[in-house]
C-alpha cells in the first residue's frame, strides 16, 4: 500500500508540475520580407514576436527565421519561401507547412 501511495504521489507530481511547453516566439528573423498573418492583418515580424494559434509565418525568397519555445530547447528553422501556420498548442505543437522547408531541433527542457 505504501508503494502504491508513493507511486501515485510521484505520478501526480510529474503530471501537475512536469515540463511545460513554452510560448512559440520568433527568436530570429533575417531578411527584408518576414511577416506574420493574424486574422486579416499582416504584420512585419521581428525577433521576440509571439506566435499564436492561427498565425501564419511567411518568409520571402531572401529571408530566414527561427521559432523557439521559451524554456524548452525546441527550435524550428525556417528557410526562404516558407509559409507555416501554427494550428494548435493543445496536446503538442501542431503546424501546417504550405510552402518552403523547415528543420526542427526537438529537445526537452533544460535541467
């Protein structure tokens, strides 16, 4: 019974206080044509720009960018000509790549 209680306590602790996903942010934007479409608006994107579900990140033919996720070390490297929409952060990171190329570096939180 004691082992069950200890296991339950550890499980609940990890579930409630375990690693969390950081807010997606444009951490690097190089080139003249990097923008984010939000609803009917299109805004120039600069480093530090917070990406929200529904946003579409667009990079021109001479641009590149990087999306990071706060305290975790996951990074998405976006190549020139990329168009990427963040569809959801519920139950993981969900994107739709409609043009271009991305490279992902997926790592856990820093310890």
